[in-house]
């Protein structure tokens, strides 16, 4: 009786059956969600989303580079992704003379499409539940390697991996076809593609034209092949048609893409560490680096180009962590999870799950100081650029060293790095306890007496002055070597060991949660495998008394336009076209309730008919805690309205020829 009562109490406490729009679902299991999707307006079937027998929408979605999503939009392998996903490639093609960041780029002829060494896109060929094999295997690593070997034998460009889901309660094999000849076709100037910059990043109302266009090339048999001038545009199995019908509040939407990482099932202790310890510390350190970058980027166009990509990536997480920390605090997630754990433990009495949350709490307590030192070190000492370069120069093959050097120096400005060093090491000395610092640090501080003097010595070493003859004995290299050594030998092993124990416990805790809440549908945490998230177009209330509408327009861009503020200085062409008065209501971005995370950038956002309506690129600041806890009231993804893409390419830059091969529908 007590048991039944406590089950009931537990069930009542947490009747949150996977809330409508929460969740990132496995495409091959979408049949389990399809009834719900259709009830919410979706007009196609599970087989249209993922099929082993016929071409389906999954064949038009790619993992773009190492951490974004892209979608195929024509018979000839034309690909859309975000501007910020293509950014580092666009930057590499740019110089002060050919500044594609500033002016944009449009390849109106195939010959003008630019190759991008190092960039590849991956199509998911198939996925398969291999839990049985993996669970039976004595050596899981070996079993996974064997599965991968079998899956990739005898196919061009095949790659595969076995991924654990639900902390190893399930295993899937993912097989990809990887294309490595991907060419840059076009992008607007960054005053459109990055409009709003880091000021508007993670925020609504948003007006960023966050798109860039690429094309996948294949050999003459349509197979993946390394770059060759003889390659031809890839003929995809499936491509998206582009809808110009537009969206309105309440419309069904879904996102197909590669979300990177979420932790929805962690305990209150893990959440507290994120919002009270880790996020605040990392925010503090990145503020120091950003301050140094901002100071010099404002003084010279060359430095601005050099640091544009680095600055965007440093600032991106910096801002996200702020939203996440606030969101977790506001939602009282630590408290809610504590209550959940108490209910769980009550239910778990006498089962094999009894005491599991306390065991987790105990390991988290031991982990915290190591994890903190690990994160702090990597965001400070290990974030200094010159020692990073010394180390990669030293470990490169002699014949590659020149390339490593050129690549680094092209985007390096020493005053930024040196100022960052002083600020970061000062913070390090203050905020990391002596017992978690290498002896090397104490020695150097004793030797130089101050961070500034230490910096003066390091940044005038032979290596720093361009003499690479004795890297191994150069203080710059030694700095990196000593901190890496400490990190790898003193911090990482403990961190790894304790995290492995935690993961093992989560394996059981996950199982326990599923038994505790048998009616809830659990979705696996994101792990950069292909997922479907669905929801609808919808605004939200960021604060009491304010409602944010889900669509932004060109008028909003003009309202923000300001030639004196770099982030808001739009191209004259956009001002001119607005002045015609014909485009006041031109849609730019929209909000929806799809559950997304980093990696979903560039993801196709699709309407009820399966047609492309936009490109996902961000979330709202008030909802970035969705990696840890999803609040359907406030978590929103931000997409570029595909009609703005068409408008910019065709109307603003008269490059509509690029879109001629796209199939537009209403
Ligand atoms: N916040 C988006 C994401 O996490 C966009 C990042 C790029 N934009 C920027 N201003 N840094 O990827
Ligand atoms: N902007 C992110 C990305 O690049 C998406 C997000 O975190 O919502 O993947």
C-alpha cells in the first residue's frame, strides 16, 4: 500500500508527460510521434521523414562541417546553411582587397564557386538499433569498432559511429556519406548576415540575415570525392522545395538537424554547479578576453577582420551562459530537481534504485573542485593564443610547419593576446586554489613578481619575436607544456574517473526515471546525431506585461539602422530598397517552439507540407536553459524566414540567378 501511495505521489508531483514541444526525437523512431505530429497539423507520414526504402527528407539534411546543419535545396546539390556556419570559410577567402565579409560574394557562374579545404558535409545513410549487440559485448569499444568496420566496408566516403543514448541504455549505429568537395557559392555582406552582431545575438527581436550558400560536388559517378576541378555538382536523393507562402502564429513547424549536446536528466547538484559555479566563472574569464579584443578591433579594420571569427565564438558562449544561468535561476530548476529527487527516492525505497541520487551527490561533491580547476584552466592559461601556436608548431611535421605558422600569424595580433594573458593569469591566481595549480605557476610568479612582468618576458621571447629555431626550450612553449601537463596529469584523470562513475550511475538513474514515470515519453539527450523536433510558430512573454510577436520585418532593420554602430550599419542597398516603400512588411525572422540547441544552426525549419520555410539559427536568451531544462512558455528557436533569403539574394543584390535551380512552391 505504501508503495502504491508513493508511486501515486510521485506521479502527481511530476505529471509533465513530454510536453508538447519539448524533445529531440530519433528520425527512425518518428513513427512513435507521428500521430501527435499529425494531430498538430503535419500532413505527411513517418516514411516521408525517414525511410530505409525510399528517398525521404533525411536525404536532404547534412551535418555541415563539425557542428552545424545544412539542407539541400536543388537537384544540383545547392546547399543552404547559416552565415555564421559558413563564416570562417568566408573569412578565409577574404582579405583587405577582397573583403567578402564586408561586401558579400555571389558566384553567378560555376567557375566562381570557391573550394574550401577542410570543409565536408555528411548525409545520414542509415541508422540502426545495435543495443542487443552492444549490451552483450564484453568489450564495448571493440564491438563498436567492429560494427563501424562492417558498416563502412566497400563504400566511397562512408563513415560510421556507434553512439550511446540514454546513458547507454540504448545504442545506435549511424552510417554517413561524407562529401569533402563543398564550394562556397554566396553570402551577403556581414552587415546583413551578422546584422545585430553580438549585440542582438541570442535575442529577440532579431533581424539577422543568417544564411550562406554552398554547393556539394561529387565525382562523375555522383560519389564523394576529394576536391577536383573535374568534379560535378552532386545529384541528391532528395531536396527541399522552398515555400514562399510564409508563416503565421500557430502554424505547425518542424526542425530536422544535428543538435549537439543537452543534459535534461542530470541531478540538482549538476544543475547547481552549472548555474552557480561554472557559468559565472567562465563568463568572468571570457569578459576579460572580449574586453582586450574589443579595444583593438575598434582601432583597425585589419585587426577587426583578423579577430572577427575568434571574437564571435568567444562571445557566443559567453552570452549563452549568461542566459542559461539566469534561466535556471528563474525557473528554480535546482529546487524542482531536488523535489523530484526526493519523490524519486521515496518511490525507489526497496528497489535497486534506492539511494542512487545520494550516490550521485557524493561523487559530484568530490568532482567539483577538479572540474572547476579543469574548466578554469582551459578558459584561462590554455586559452592564450601564442602558447597554443607554439605547441601546434612544435608538434607539426616539419613539412607542415610553414603552413601552421602562416595560418596562425594571419589572424594574430599580439597586443590582444598579451593583454588577455595578463588579465587571465591574474584571475587564475585569484580564483584557483594553490593545490589545484602547477608548481610551475608558483615558480614563474616568484621569478617575475607580477603577471605583467611575466607577460613582458613571454611575449618578447625568441619564439614570440619570430625565431623558431629552438621552440622546445622557448618559455612560450614551456608555458603551454607545463599547463597542459598539469591539466592532463593532475586534473583530467580524476575528472575522467569520477565522470565515468557518474555516467554509470546515470545509466541506472535513467532506467529508474523511466520506471518511476511510466507514462512519460523520454527523448534521448542530444549528441550530434540527427533529430526531429516539432512545434509551432509562437511568440512569448519575456517579462510581465510584454509580449513578443513571432515575426520581424525589414521595418525593424531600418529602425535599428545606425551608421555609427558597427553591428547596425546596414548596406546602402538595403536603405535604398526600403525607401521605395514596397517592402515595409518584408519578413525577416520568426520564432517557434521547437526544441533546439547548438548544432541546430542552419537546420531546415519545415512546414506541415514538408517544405522549407526557414533556416534555424538561434534561440532566445530567456530560454537558453533549454539544454538543461525546457520551459514551453519561454523556450523559442529563432529562424531566418526563407523569404528574406530570397529577397536579399534577388532584390537587394540581383543575384537571383543563383536561385534559379530552386523549386519554389506556395
Ligand atoms: N547564437 C547562435 C549560435 O549559437 C549564433 C552564433 C553566431 N553569431 C554571433 N553573433 N556570434 O550559434
Ligand atoms: N546558434 C546555435 C548553433 O550554432 C543554435 C542554438 O544554440 O540555438 O547551432
